């Protein structure tokens, strides 16, 4: 039997287990939503945490933290649809609310499919988790629970706070700021999509894994995909209607996402690249870490893995 066929069957089996895990997590979230009697946002947060704990259990059973990889891109879709259809009334929805929710769905599904297309199955675990597993030893379960799953869940939920007033507001007239926000969201999705496609094609055509990607968008930013991700959450915040206190509560979302990428995700990726790719240090002097046009490069001290 061809190896490609066997590998394909294994991937399908692995994705089937991930699907089971996510359906179980959704069931747990529904139970919490039905049982909780707080504010809808608090109820949703508790449901989100319950679902995350279910994914954590599956990850421990299969000894693969990558069970969580697609969660953070699917959760906003479920949260948004619940707020839009469960809290609001479908016959009161404005075209702007439907448009924003549609963009969230496109964003989430694209990221999820991008992950699924590259995931090799349950024998494959993201290199970040392998690094943390080796570094933390017996305490990896705590790192997995808190650092890999609960913290990202909370950060993404904070980002989703912008969706609550957007999808439940009665005054649905589109403001100039919201229009700008929608344009930022569309631009962010396009930026992430193009950057990921360019990187995917580069990896497929490059025999040397140590070669540096310096084509397309990657000529102007070392992490254009991360820039698009940060832009997406700021775009959602710009769409928050009105000027009441909720706008400032929702501001915690894009701020938390920005902090996570700048102080955790990007430094870890930079260390990884410097350890694996010859000449990456010189590349960092020529190309800005995130925002194109910034001459000054971000210098990150690295330790060998």
C-alpha cells in the first residue's frame, strides 16, 4: 500500500478525533450556557473555559497539545453566532451585523483550514509545544493547561468582546468608524491569506529547510501574517458602535492580542528562526519585525534550543 495513502488515512483518522473533541467541547459549552444565569458575556466566558478544559483532556489523553490548535480560530465563530442569533433576534439583524459576522466566519474558517492542511496527524505536535514539553518536563501539563490553552482562550475571548455590542445593538446604523473597521478587517484577512500562501509555496519549493523566506510580503515584514492577525482584532474594535463604556472594555481585546504577539509569539518565533536558519540575524537588520517601513529592527537575544 502506498505510503501517501497510508499517511492520508492516518490524517483523516486524526482529524476525526479532533472533530470528536470539538463536538464534545461544544456540548460542554451548551450545558454551561443553559445552566448559567449571569450576564450573557459571563455565561459565554464560562462556556468557553469549559470547552477549553475538554480540549485539554483530549490533549492529555493523546499526549498531543495540538488538539487546541484550531480552537482559537473556531471559538469566535461560535461565540459570535450565539450572540447574534441567541441574544439578538434574527429579524432585527442589520446588513452591517451580518457582514461583520460573515467576515469573522471567513477569518476563522480560513485559519482552521490552513492549519488542517498542514497538520500531519496525531504523531505531529507543533514545535512550540515540543519545546515547552522538553523544557518543563513533568510540569508540562500545567504549561499546556495555562500557557498553551487557557491564556489564549482568555485573550481571544477578550478580543471577542467587541462582537457583543456589534451583534446585539439595536441601533445598527453604520458609522464612519465602523466602515473604517470593516475595511481594516478585510485588509487583515487579505494580508494573512496572501502571506500564508506565499510562505506555503516557498516551503513546498525549497529543499533547504534553513533557507530564509524573503519574497512577496516577507520582503517588507518578518511576520506579515502576525501583522494581519493583530489588524483583524483592531478592526473589530473599530466597529464597536457608540461611545459608551463598553467600547473601552472591549479595548482590552486588541491590546491583549497585540501584547501576546509582541512579547510571546514573535520572540519565540524569532528564537526558533535564528537557531535554524543561517543568516537570519542579518535578515533581521534589513527587514522590520512587524510593520513595513520601520527602519529600526527589533533585536531579540536568543538562546539555543
